[in-house]
């Protein structure tokens, strides 16, 4: 099938070639602290430990997360930074969170660096891909494709070429070879002219008429665009003006941009070439931004990256143009970029052979380009393939959309059409998306009613919030192709959040939000080591002095004892069964006493502390060292017995009766 998109482009080839405010459960004074019990808020303990200069990856992870989930990005960035300085192997998710925290304090350069590291460690994660504008095009095309769109081949199409639509007044203007007359030798169809057809109330079209005035000639005219005030029209024509037909040194007649003015009779005349036209290169396919201050077009002028590029130029008040500027390498490739269209939101659509697509020319989109150019921001313009059904394995081009009526026009030479190129249209179906799910306890999977679920946009601005009922169920209406963050918070619980990007199609969006208790109820006989998630406190071999890594963990106990002056504890040190029993008992007792003395030196009254070593007398499993037992126990099982306990013997006047526990 011969195609106008190809012969117009042949002229180019020959001629053109994206704050939680967690409800901080306040720790009340001891005398009224939830009646008889105290509560430990882990994040406060960790902050106190860290502020004393103690360092560990676990400490910084938990502390940074506590601020991150409260949307306190300055503090979160500080402690994530401390975590990164540890130079330890960590979950890549922390790089992502650190990058967002830095972005939250407008340290964009550092944020970019850490997002790049995140992308290196998780190259399949779409968040990093979107940030770096590196997407898996195949999955991206499928994600952006729509199966709810019904294409309509316009009734005005002919067996010849019809393409390049723009709305004008109450109808559309397009290019067509239907006019008869001399034929273009490349495809043996008549040369193109511009036509206007009025759209009727029932979405059909009236009589197709040649556009009024002096625009159409015996050579090609196509791709018209109208200024917002209706005074000017820019369009494409062969290098033919005032009856002069010009070719370059190789005998090729190039495409050029022209400007026409609407006269009092409603006809287009006073045709002028734009000043940067040339006999040596082509300039074609103009589109204007919503204010008419910027004109975008395609050209192979000097400075072009490939066969044809997209350029932008200022439009002066009198309709004259400034100096063109190439949009750069994020839009333009070594292939063909052509047929630009700028919608009223400032999003650029264009066709390209230089980016991975479905075949031939595909239509691509880059959002917000016009605003970026106006503000002089960076020229990194992420692009996306608009997907099916606009794109196909054929040539798809000439995209135009009306964001108010949701009406889209585009051109294609796909199979099943009436002619070489046809104009297709559709009305964009409304997408209704719900994100819904439940709030659950991370450890028990129980539903957590009365939690507050908050929805934020990609900039961290709160959009909506809900307090879930007994079913812990939440739901929010969301827009397609948007980035959101959803967060849950509840008093005495840590927060949870999930960042997600909505699809461009109707589908279910299910989500679970998992939270765990941040404040744990403590009472006599509880072990602070378990409450504070203190692992084994290691001592050097055959030693009882406090090592640095052990000191960090003991600081957590110190913080709790300082906060609750009525608390008394019994420090218990245990070993596994290996080694002489009597020696194990003495060694563990020295370690327990060493821990007690450390706390006393830090200001805890001696009468609040007891300490004893039990050696291997209180194993927590059956890994005794009798020959019948020892052989089946692994090193990990023996390790469970090498533990430290900090048993609360009394608090708030209540004592521990271990015989009843």
C-alpha cells in the first residue's frame, strides 16, 4: 500500500531524512501511664541512643524509618545519610527512601545520585526506571495500551491519501489527495491540498471543501495549525512561492513552512515564508502551544540528530518567528521524528522511528514539555509510547486531541483502511479507578480497625483520608497514569506506606497495608531484651568487658530505665552447654555483673539492678551437651542459648511473681 506518510517523509529522507503525620502515641507520666502499665515507644528510645553517638545499621534503619513514615524528611534524610555512611549491605529500598527524603528537602542533585544507585541495584523496579526515564518499552506499551477504545474510520476518507487533522471553528482541516489535477510521481496520486469539513450535531460530517483563499497550489500543502486568535495559519508546502518552484543542488524540492493571514472576507491570503526556510533542508508539520507563543515543527536543518528532528521557535505578536531550537536528544534520535502536536496541557505528541515501538512510525508522548521550555528547566524530557490502538505495526502519525471533548484524531496506513492513509477517530472512554484494601497487623494478620489511611499525590500533597471501620477496609478514587502514595497510621503503631502508579485502563487495584505495634505494653516479668528487640549481646572470647556493639544494645535498656524510675530489673546472662558447666556459670556471672556495673556507672541506682549468671542451667531448647543430644544441634540452635535477659522485677509498685508465670 502506498502511503502519504512515506512520501512526505521521503522528502525528509531525500529531502528531510511523582505527609504522614503519624499519631505519636504520647508516653504519659508514670503515675497515670495507662493505669498500672508503662509503654515503650521504640523510636524515642532509638533517638536517645543515636544522639549519644552510638552507631549501627539496625539503629539507623529503624530511626530513619520512624521519621520517614511521619513525613519528617529533614530528620529522615539525616539518619538515612548516617545509614549510608555505614557502608554496609542494605536493602535497596533504603536507597529509594533516602532519595525521596532528599527530594523532600530539595536536594535534587543528591536525590538523583541515590536514585541512580537504587536503579542499579533494582534495574527491574519501575520507580527507578520512571525516575531515570529508562523504561522497558514492551511492558510499557502493554501497560499504556487500551482495549476499551473503538476506532472509527472517518466517513470522509477516500481511496486516496487523507491525513493530518486539526480542529478549526466547528469542523476539521486536513490534507487530502482528492483534488485531482497533476499527479505526484512518487505515488501517482494527485498533489495534496488542505480541506475543511464541518462537523454536524450527530457527529457526522458535511461537505468537504477546499480551504478558502490562496493556500492551495498545484504542489503539496498539508499540516495546518491556527493561532489562538484565529488571525494566522501556519502550514506546510513544497518550496513553491509566487509561481517559483525551487530545488536544491541535487534536484530535490524541499518542504517549507508558510504563514497565511485571515482577511475580512474569511479567506486565507498574504502568504509568507518563514525566515528560516531553506532550499537546502526541509521544514514542516507545525503545531502551536495553547497560548500561541511557541511553534513546534519538524526539520532536517543543521544541528539535526538524525533524519528529521523536532524543533521549537518563539512566535512574536505580529506572527513572525524567532530562531529555532532543537528539542534535544531526549526527544530526537538518529531516526525520524516528525508530525508534532502540542495539546492544551503542554504535552507533546510526535511520531518517531527512533524509539522502540510496534513498527513503522509510532506515536509518542512527552508530558509538560511546553512549561519546561518556558521556565528554562532541564531538557530531560521523558517519553512514552501511547500504545494500542493508536499505534500498530504500520505507520501511525498526525495525532491530535481535544482534552475538553475527549476527541482524538490520528492518521494511519494500517490494513483495513479506505486508502493509502486514512484519518481515524475515537472518543477517549472515561477511566474509573479505585484503589482499595485492608489494614492488617503485620505479625498476626488481624484486621486493625480505626486506622487512618491517607492518600497523597506524587508531590506529597494530601488528597483524601479515611478512618477505617471494623472491617479495616479502605477505598479511594484515583486518576489514571498518576503516581500516588498511600499511607496508614494508628496510635501506638508504626506506619506503612506504598507508592504506586495507576494504569491507563480500568482494572482492580488491590492493596494491603501492614502495620505493627510501636508501643509495647510492659509489665513485671517481661524481658526488655524481647520488648526492645535486643539480639545476643556478644562479649569477646573468654572476656566479660562490654564491647562497643553490645554497648549500643545496652543503651536501649538504659534509656528505658531512665524514663521509668520505678522499674527494677534482673540482668541474667546465659551460655550454651559447650565447655565445663562450672566455668560457664562463672563466666556468665561475670558478664551479668559487668552489665550491671555499666548501668550503675551511667546513673542507674544500684538497688534497682540485680544480676546473675546461669551458665548452661537454663537452656531454651534441648541442646544439652550429653552425647545423645549434642550431635543433632546446629550452631544456630546453640546460639539461642547464648542470651542476655533483662527481666522486669517490679514497676509502678507491681512485682514479678515468676512462680505464677
